[in-house]
């Protein structure tokens, strides 16, 4: 299974599980926020860890027939995949904050300018902290 397939499946299950809720536009902005996405990534990481444990307890004859059960995929790939998604979310949040800051009009109040500047600084800090801790596993 490729990373794109995996992400598509996770997104599909998330949408299907909440389809009956009749969410409005306001709800989507919170549901698809950086914070909510990072919480969801924790759930996916837990699911991958469970899959890793299940693989370890399964007979080799079974795991030989199933994709993504090799040691390198489960111990290197899974971590790299989650880091890629998390890094992308943080980078996009930083880029959005940067665009908001650049897009401030001359009519913006001082409070608005300070708020947007603070959001930019926070987004940049989160992204930089992530990059500093990042360890790509090969």
C-alpha cells in the first residue's frame, strides 16, 4: 500500500464515520484544523503500532502474504510516513499564516496586526521545532 493510498483510506473512513452528522461549514474549519489533524495523526500512529504488534504475533506464513509487514516498512516507513504528514501540516499552517500576514490591508487595526503576527510567529516556531527534531529513518 502506498502512502497516498493509506492517506486516502484514512480520509475516507473519517468522512464516512461522520457523514450522518450533517456538519456545516463552521464545523469543517475546526475538524480540519491543524490541532484536530495532529490528534488524528496520533490515532493513526496508534493503529499502525497495533498493526506492528499484530504482525509480530502472527505466524510468518501469514505475514508473508500481507503487504506492509516487513521490518523496514513497520519500523522505518511508518515513522517516516507520519513525519511526512505532520511536517506537511505544520508547513502549510506556517505558509497560511505567512500569507495572512502579507495580505493585511492598510485598514487593519493594530490588534488585528498583532494577532496575525503572533499567529505567524507561533506557526513558524512549531514548524522549526518539528524540523529540528525530525529524524528521517532510512
